[in-house]
């Protein structure tokens, strides 16, 4: 089964691919977020061409969630997941993405990644976390 990992952002969206045969996620690419409709169309095409069977979206759960509050960025991602769910029939799972940025920094040993590649690496970490739990 083929997986698509997504690190949603207001400016850029990081994508990663993985499958259950090798159980390894890899950074795929970064797409500019030029509006929800354009983004959803691009993702729908990718889902079809790559034969994706499971989508995993990173959610930045608020540390205040225990008090019943949802953070602004968390709500933006939840809204994106809702819209993506209307654009595809592929199941969508949510994965906690808190601290992913720190993991990317540690993984890259402080090196700056060009062209937003950091978002694709973040998507890879989100997807790998999901795959590791299977």
C-alpha cells in the first residue's frame, strides 16, 4: 500500500511518499500553497498518479488542547483535512506533528535546506512516525 505524508502550511506544503513493503518514508517534493482549490486539485492528481491508498496529515496539536482549546494553526490543518476529505475517497489519518521542526533541525545537523525542502523532510518524519506504528 502506498502512503502520502503531508505537512500543510499556509505558504508551502511538504509531501512525502512511503509504502508498507519497505516501511520507509522519503521526502517527495514541496508545493507552493497558491490557494485551497489549486492545492486540492494538485493533490488529487498526485493521489491518482501515484496510486495513493492512505494519506497521513501532520496536525500541530495544541499543548492547550487538554483544556479544550484548539490552536489557530491546528484549526487551519483540520479545515484542510476536511476539504481534502471532500476532494478524495482515500482515507486520511492524522499524525501528531509537534516537535517535527526540532527533529528536522537535529536530522540536518543545523544545515539549511534550499527551496523549502525542510517541509518535505517534515512530511517524511510525519509519515515515518505513522508507518512505525503499523
